[in-house]
């Protein structure tokens, strides 16, 4: 059995960055208001639309291109069998679509779609994790109030 400790480390880093990002969004006003404390990713996507349209680094440009050229699939159950499905998000916003893809990577990982005691398709998992981290970090850093909540 091949060791994929680098994937384990990337996955741990993604959970850490994702969790801190969700907290920062809620704390910075990117939430759904009174009631359940939930991040409003769509509102955040609209705030970073310019960054996604005009990436500030080559690394971010490559991450964005990767997701739009080979988006993560959604895990579904059809006839009692777990399958992967191409599922384009219903949104006209490029940034919203991208952040949905990043959340899908997290969801697939968290809910056992990519890892269940062993890594499924590790060659694909590595860039999905790495590019998700690049996108989340760039988006957080681009909005001062979110950046302050994330680092504060």
C-alpha cells in the first residue's frame, strides 16, 4: 500500500483553512443574519468576483483554470450505488461557481468521497486539495474585513 502522507497533510491543512475561513466569513458579516450561524458563501463570492476575473498571481490563475477545466464531481447515489456525477452549479457568477467547487472538494473529503481509510484517485486529489487552498487563501486575503477576522 502506497503512503500518501502528503495528501493527509494537505487534507488537514484544507480542513484548518476551510474552518477558519467559514468563521471569518461569519464574523466579518458574510452570514445569513440572525438565526443559525452560517457563512454566506454567495455574498462572499460576489465580493471576490473581481479577483477571480483577474487573478493577482500565476498560482491563483492556475488554480482557477484547473477547477474550470476539470471541476470536481459530486458524489451521488443512483439505484443504491455510489457514483460520481458531473454537476455544474446553477449560478451565473464565475466566483460563486468556483467557491462551490472548492466547497465540493471539502465535502467530498469530509463525507468520505475521496478518502475512506485510503485515498481514492490520489493523483487527482493532490491538485484538488492544493488548488482549493490557493483559492481560499487568495479570496480571504483580498477582503480586508475577512482577512482581519481570519488572522485575528
